[in-house]
C-alpha cells in the first residue's frame, strides 16, 4: 500500500554533514517540505532505481560517519531536512519521523512514504485505522508527539527574577522565555509555593480588558480578583501571551468589528479564518514545575484548562470558580462562554439573543 514517494528524512545537522543543499532555497510549496538535492550511493549500486539500490543508498546516507563523498548527486533517493526543534517547530511528517527515531534512541533519520488507497487517493485516518489493524501496527499522530515532548522535555527557561510592588502588594516575579519560538511569559508568586494545593491562576493576556478595562469581557476583573486572592492566601499567577484566545490583539479587534455586526465571539474568529481557540498551556505547566509547585487549586471557570494542564503533568486537586458580576455589556459574551465553550458559570445570564450578540466580546474567554 506504500505507493507514494519514498523519502529519507534527516535531522538538519546530518543534512549539513552530507553537504546536501535544498532543492529550492526560496521554498514556496504549500507545506514548505524541505527537499534537498536527490542522492545516490557512490558505490554499490547499478541503475540506482531498484529497491535494493535505493535501500543501499539510504543505509549509506544514514550512517553516523557518512561523508559527502559517499553520495552522488542527483539520484533516486529524496532526502528531507527536518526543522531543528522537530514537531515543536513544524507539524510535518518529516519532523515527526525524525523525532520518533530520536525518541527510540536511534539515528536521527527515517524512511517515509505515503500510504495510498487502491484508487490512488491518499489514505486518511479512517483508512489508516484499517491499515494498522490489517498489519498489526500502532498509530500515533503529530499531535501525540507534540504533547509527549511538551510533557517530558523542558521548553521554557527562567531568565529573570525580581520583586514587583503592585496595588495589591509585592509579588516575586519571574520572567521566562520559550526555547522554541522565543515567546516570553511572566509568573507572579506570593509566599511559599513549593508545596501541595497552591492557588494558581493561569491567565491569557487581554490588553483590552487587563489594561484598558474593557467591559466587553470579564478578563480584567478576573485578573484583579486573582491577584487579590493570591496576595491574601499565597499562590502563583502565570501570565501567558495568548491574546484573543491566541489570535493576537489586532485580529481580536477585527473580531470585535464582526461582533458589532451580530457574530458571537466564536463565530467571529472562524469568520476571520482562525480556530475557535488556539491556546495551549504547556508553558504554564512547565513554569509551575520550575517553581516547585507540587499540586494546585486552579482558579478558572474553564474545564478545558484543567484538562490541558493535567495532560502536561500538572496535578490539579481542585477547580476554584472565578466568576464576575455581569455588567450588561458582556452578558452575551458570558453566555457564549457558558453555552458554547462549556465554562461553568452560576450567574443567571438568560438565553442568548441575536441582538445581544452585537455586544459579545472577543476577548480571552478565560
């Protein structure tokens, strides 16, 4: 069933070791698949196209001590250059196969090929499930690999520690940087947090609510409540740069425009071509681990946040609700969070109306 193009994926340092330039330095292909020049073993092959010859070329190229002179160019094997950070940097088969080889303790190289159906179409998940059953194979996804790596590897580093005096009191404040994409994070702490059942708020940034006091959402009020509670009882506030559920401040303002026309906060995002929610909480989980937090009481109305943190190894022993009083402007926004995102809200918000949706916010949906 493997009828697609047979390719040899390799880590970038191995590609450089073999001095294999990219086919197209200015790659404009849809998926930006990083093909290098094709190769052939310099010795031990005939035409180079037979299964034996291609297997031999692959073995030669994958040897730890392989040299550029071991290969001729062009040839009948197509190497692919993986991104340095693997699936954390690009969600591709190239990166997935190299990461899988590394996780297995093998050479950072793999042979990949598309599985095709009898009619020549590419096999999809439903087809591949049957394929795996037929051949007694296990199947994992790129998403599975990303979650595994984020759960077992360190992707953020602490780069600063200071004390920040605020209107709520003094907080020991830590600065973190993502090792893959450079995103910066902040954690505010009060008291001893190297213990069990620490009160924690994981807050996604909302410039309009947190800074400008927008009434279209409840983000600013949730932030203030969290800081007051943590100042009083001790705990951690992790502040993540995930504006507008991950779409950024300008796109969030564009979503506001659509909400003024009657879209709710979720439909506005999808109308602009964004996912409903692109946020991820691996960084928060790793920051809590770095701070020595053993288990947490999480301040949130969002059950998905509990699930996400738990997935990355954070022990959530209790969810603490963080409700705010509806202000009239944000009622439909809160209804949307309750009815469409599954947030746990006890306030009597009534039923959503089409007219009311004009006031729905596109903020963090925290």
